[in-house]
C-alpha cells in the first residue's frame, strides 16, 4: 500500500499486499508455449485413501450452537447452496457426532456408526456430502464438523473431498495426530491422479524450498495445473515472473500469464496487469501508462475485483488515465465499501466527513470508519487512520424523540 501523498489518507491498492490495505491477491513459474496441449480433468476419477478410524476430537465442552449457526441461518445457507439435506436431518447428524466424541468408551465404534449415518442420510452422494462439509467450513469457526464430513467423502474416494480434507488437516488445528504428513501424502496422490488444485497446492509447498530442483518441479506443477484449467496456476506464474525470485524477472511473461489467468475467469489477472502498468512495469518505455492501467482496472472492476473497484475510484478522483469524475469515485468506493474493503471505507468516510463530491453525512462516515477498523485485521495503518478520523468527529451525539 502506497500513500499518494504522505499528508493524505488516500491510498492505492497494489500487489504489495502484506495486509497493508486489505488487498491480498493470491500469492504463492517457466513458460508454456501457446500451442501447449490442454488437458482435461476427469471428475469421475476416484482416489484411493485407506479408511482410518476417526480420532476422538476435543469437543467435550462444545454445544451444538458452538459448531453450527442458528437454525434459521442454517436453513438460509442450505437454500442458498441448494443443498437437499433437510436441516432437521443435518442437526441430528451434528448431535450424533458430538455425542459420539463424548462417549466414555467405544468412541471409535460410535463414530463409525456416525459415518454410516452420514452416507445413509445423503444416499451415498459424495458430492453433496462434500458441499455440506464446505458449508460447515465457511460458517463454523471450529473446523471439526467440516473435517469429519470431508473425511467421510474422501475415504469413499471423492477427489474434491480428499483435497479439502487434506487442506483442512494441513492448515487447521483439528487434533489429529500426524495430520500434516497425512495431508501432504493425500495431496501427492491427488497430483498423480491429475487433480488441478492439488498441483497448485503442492507447488506452493515446493516453491518455498531452497532447492532449485524442487523449485523447477513447482513450476512444472503450475504449468500442468494451468493446462488442466486452473486459473490460480496462471496467476502464480505471473507473480513469479513479476517478482523475479524463483525465475528471472520478465514483465512481458508476467503479463502473458496474468492474461491467461484472466481468460480463465480470474479478474485479479487484469488487476495485476493494471498495477504493473501503473508502475511502468511491462510498458514499452518503462514509464507508467495510466491509460492502459485504467483500462485493465476497469475490466477487473467490472468483473468483480474489489481492489480494482477501489483503484478505479481513485483513478477517477485524480484523473489518472481518464477524465476526473467525482461521481464515479463515490460510486466505485461505495461498491468496494459494500464488500468491506477497509481502505475504501476509510476514504469514502473522509469524503462524507468533508462533504467532498457527496452530501456531508457524519453518521454514515462514523459507521464506515467503525467498519473499516473491524475489517482491518492486522493492518495497523488503516486502524490508526480511522481512529484519528473518529477522534476528529468527536463523540456521537444522541438524538432523542419526544412523544407529545
């Protein structure tokens, strides 16, 4: 994140994400010729994962409410995801899972009964079990249920479940002995099967190695993942060429790979090319090209990139690559704020406080600043700026209604 003026709070969302502005494109390459053969992942394939007993998980003190949302929210989530399992049946499975883990004896037997109950409840539909696990992964702060549902489908051979099962074991504290080693073994098996996302994940691991051989293998994994249709692989290859750490820096190749990511639906590809053009990276004369940068940012913004929406508002504010348009600044910053992008909320609040480009609205400004702080995470700069503006606003004045 780079302040456009040390005395202002207006910032540019850039690839230097590190938590600075809420912008965190996926970071984690070697060239593939344009006529490289495109491969197709066969989703009907099955991975062989030996069925293992469930480990008793530390859920003794957890209640149902600790691992699932309120029933009304659960029903909404089931409807939004178009999951067919009735909420009452799902709640029965949750209760059975918790009781099985609390059993004083025969825990493994009770959990195997739960496994069969899950398979019966879903009529053996492994895809639906996997999607239900995904619901719990998103809605529950505790990953025990997601882990358990993924395990059921994974050990029946469903590759997407096996992938998520491996990821959750490798990144969450689920209390399973040897989880990291088991996670890596599953990812490797999935790579051998041709599973696209697993190629990217294994590449992320290998790229961290100081071994050149491991790094070359990481690049090969990304190349194949791209051929299998994985946009994230092309995006990572673009990052590697832009950064010039694992491979020699080549801005032209970086743009090629970002464009390939965009072609597969990753709007972040356009965002990154726009960012590069803003810094004179990959331009004909090595100087910033604001017009080209604006064009890429606009494409990314229209495709839903919140970072690009914020930057597009900044371009309109400053007249970078386009005529100044205060109305569109407010419009794009409002879009980004609706997605709780901290720097957009911060700067939109500043406009509302000052009545610049928009009708002065102190109450909305305060609400945006409070939301920016809540969404800033470890970003101390955003939180500090927002708190300074809140202090400037002073304590909130309460309005009282009288009944005559």
